C-alpha cells in the first residue's frame, strides 16, 4: 500500500499508466484526493516464478506532472516440509470413542515468512491406481499433487489439525498435531495432509488408519408385504450385516399386538465379524385386514438395538386390468401417475406396499377436474428380476365409506445400463489407462469380480488389457478403478468391462469404444551422429504381440538413411530392422523418418535427427627435405558421389607445401595428387591440406615438414681457363638479392650480386 498526501489547496487527481501484468497489479483506491487528505494506491505482487522482479509505474498527477514509482520484489519458492521426511503417517487400529494424536514438526525452508492453513482431505476422485505392476513407467509419473484441488476432495470430520493455521519464519520449526476421534467403524482410511498458502495447495503426507469396533445394520429398514390371501403366508428376505471387527449375540422381538401375524426366523443367534445372517420374515394373516404395520427389534449384545418396520394387508386381489406394470433397467427409476374418479366430499387415503415401490405422501386433486385424484408411484429397483420372479406391490386407495381401490404393481428390473459409454481415439501399441468409476448402491459392503469381454474370439490378436481381479466397495461409496489397455490393430475396438457380485449376480459394466489409428505422431525419436563417409548403425526393434505371425515393412524418406525393407516376426516375438546412416557431406542436424508398417498392426513412425560431422584427417603425411631442396608424396582422391565428374579444389595452410589448385576426379577412378614440400626456413612446420568438392565432400590430410640444414655442395672440378655454372635456388616466398663471394682469388665470379625470384633457380654463379 502506497499513501499519497495532498499538500496543495486543490484536489489532486492521480492516474496510472501502468499496464497490469499477471504478477503485478496497480489499483488507485483514491483517484481524487482532497486538500490535506491522504490517498492510497494498492499494489498487489503475485510472483509466478522464483526470481527477482523490477517494474516502473508511471503516475500522471493532475494531467500535467509525471511521477515515477519504482517497485521491486522477489518471488521465492515455497519450501515447507516435515522435518523427519515422513511420507505416510499411520494411526494404526483405533477404537471407537478413543482419541489418538500424532505430532509432526514442520520446517520452513523458504526465504520468507509464510502463513499456512491446513486441510485433511479424502479424495472423491481416487488417486492413480499403482497396483498394476505391468503399467508403463511413463503412466506412473503422475503424482498425488495432480489431485490436490478443491473440486476433487472432501473434508474428513473424524480428523482434526491443531492448530488449523500457522505462521512460520524462515528456517523456523513448529509442531502440528493431528487428532483423530472416531465415532464409527471405518476401514482403510486414507486422506492427505494438505497445506494452503495463498493459491498454492501442497500435499505433505498421506494419513492412514483403521477404526475398529462393532457395526451392525439391516439391509433394509422396512419390509412391505404384498396383499396376502387369508390363511396363506408371504415370505420376504432380510439380512443382518456385521461390518465390524467383533462378533455378538442377537435376539429378535416383535410387538405383542402383531406377533400372531409376523414371524422372523431365526429369532436368535450369533453374528461373526464380516458375516451376513439371513432371515425369513413371514406374514400370515388369519382374517381380512386393510392395513397392518408393526415393529420388530433386534437386540445385539454390547451394541444396541436395530429397528425393523413391517407392513402387510389381507384384501381380495385386484383384477388383472388394474395391474400397473414397470419395465426399466435396474438402478434406474420410473414414475407413473394413477388417476381415479372419486367424490370430492369423501376423504381418500393411500396405502402402498412392495419392495422398491414408493409413492408421494398425499394424493393430489386435479384442478381441472375436481372429482379426479392423482397419485404418483415410483419404481426404483436395486436388484434385477428373473423371468419368473418379478417385483410385486399393491396400492390401496381407501375412502371414508369403506370403499377402496386396489392396484397391483408389477416391476421388471432389466439388466443395467452401462455406467459410462466411452468413445476415444488410441494409438496402436501405446498403453492407455481408462478410469472407471465403480459404485456400490447398497447399504453394505460388496465384493465385485472384475473382468472384460471382446466381440472377437481371438482378443489376444487385437489388444492386451489388465484390471484388478476383484475390488471391495464399502456401503454407498464409489471409487475409480483403472483399466489398462494396449491396442494392437488399426481399426475399431469395442471392449466391455464388467464388475460382478458373484453372491447376488448383480453387476455394473462399461461400454468402451476405441478408434485405433495412426495419427502420424512419432513413436520415438533417435539421434544419429557420425562423420562424413563413415557409416553408423542402428536397430529398430519391432514387437509382434499377436499370436499370429506378421510381416513388418519399412521405408525411409531420406536417401542417406537406409533401412532393411522387411522382416517376418512370429507371434509373441520381437524382430529387428537394421538402419544405416551414411553421408558424403558434413551436414548440420536434419530430420528424417522411417515408417514401419504391418498389415495387421498398422504403422509407426520413427523420427531420426541426423548429423554428419566433418570427416577426420585421412592420414598423416611426413616430409623431410634439405633447405633448398624438396620432397614429394602422392595421395589419391576418390569421387564417391553420383556425379560422373567433380572438381576438387585444394588448399594448404602453409606456403612450404605446394599442390595444384584444382583436380578433376571421375567417378570410380582414383586420381593421384602430388604434394611437394620445399622448406623456406630452418623451422619445421605442420599444415592441413583440404580437398573440397561440392558433391564428393572434403578430404583432409595433416602434413608435417621436417627441414634438414643445408650441406656444402660440390666439390666442383674446374680446369684452368674453364667456366662452370653452379645452380642456386631462392627458397623464400618473395624475390631476394643475393650477394656472392669467393675466398680464393684464383676463382673469379661473373657477378657478385643478383636478384633471384622466389622459388626460382639461378645459374648466375659462374667462375
């Protein structure tokens, strides 16, 4: 916050010409400041990277004066960690009603102070499933950080963080306590200890634990019997579920007034941990009864009492024309409205029986027709029906004058609709993980066996897939189960994934439709580097995951990159395609590709980054010559290009070596080139000879010249009165004047001084 005071006698108007950035925003809170008042400019700094920032803010005062405000700040990385490096905080087994605490030390390694707020979240979107051991490494790179958003977690009320907020100075350590006071049995608790700083959320550690104790429940709180004939018996099933860790005795009791009509068997017994006790609940009316209800109580040792409500009736069965039929997929709902003409002066009440049938609490009178009354019945089956065992119920509309109407409700629960229909595109031979949200719609735990099916019989020729063998879902919960699939063939792939409860035969499923195609994306990228005129080899491994053999064909789009044309690979084996890279010329990195294609498995593209470095020196040539003399060696140049003839230009880096400037070389013929060493001083020398061709590349030779000091020449024999010419060579690279002298007066020189051109021989010494 920057404060500005107006010391003048008139209002001051401040305008900002700074353009806001993602990391710095300027807001003039008081654009017009009265005399002797103070205005404020709010500057918000939100660094996006750990670095230093410098900005200049231009402010225009009263439209005349330009003031400059320099702002600097530094973004530092948030570094808060648990001091001992714990990644998992395990509370172990906890009993209901106890208080368990764990204390951890937090260290602030950031360069600035931080004000932290803590959350304990359990994910509604399950973190990645790490149990698939065959899952590729690149698919395991995703961490729990990706799931630390508010929209994918919910607060767990069993655990608390004390304190909820915390201020830490740089390098300061403080304690944080996590407390758990469980109130109900809960298995495999997993939640994340999350810190919040400004807009940053970070997972510090995973908290695990189990709440042990007794937990009993009935699979349904109400049993509504269908209308039953007099002296006959209707039977419904009831389950006592023990989801706790202790067994207990139980005993049933039924209200005395209705004990002659309702019966539960067995009345008493023992329930082991994790068990299911099945009961038969019977309704046996001995007379006509319009509606009868009562309660039964299941007393459990050291736990409490569970309540069950039972209802039934004994009335004449309705005619078939009064039947209301439903036919819907299981775990969906359907509603039908029953409209009945009835005198408006009478009061009508509704009684509804039947499992999975529900109705509104009251009847609704039709506004357009006062004598018509409507009643809505909803059918919401949670279990499938068989051909001979449907869901039945009855609706009774009873009036004041003992006039009543009975409707028979018939429900047919068809196989379930898919939990989800997935349509997406996949690449062949690339693993893909499909998250499947599995649900438990019942009030008790369910174990599901997991499997998948494919339209074709030989699925192993089309894909491989992996999913957990089975999962256990707690009551009324959902979780994400990952389905790992690797398609082989190009085309359309339809896979159905099932999770089935083998005890109840109820199941849920997913319809997965994939279009497997090659979109041109590179399968991999390879860097190949070599020297010009030298071959580098590479091997492409091709995998045939099918049980049938196939042939892979390969083509290259670059003339210097050669690949084996084809390879036959038996089923469930790998093959090799040999690749050679050879370039005549030195080139910087260039891209090429090899397409490997199989009629059954489609195509994959391999990208190659090709680099050809300048060729190394061919061979080292050594010369040795006396000063004033020369030595010659011969090298051969070869035209390996596609041109019939190419010209090599030759350059040498030292003047003591002499070579032709240009040499024509024909294809297939090695052409000799003569290199002459003629020392010009008493110093040895090194040089490089390069022969360059636009099409055939560069040949490089390293040269070493060793000079031998000059030796006296002669003796020359001269007869009295005769003349002899003695050759003398100018070894220098420029013309020089040489002085001649003779130490014996009997010999007379023709000249005592002479200008000799560079690298030329003179015969001017005559005597």
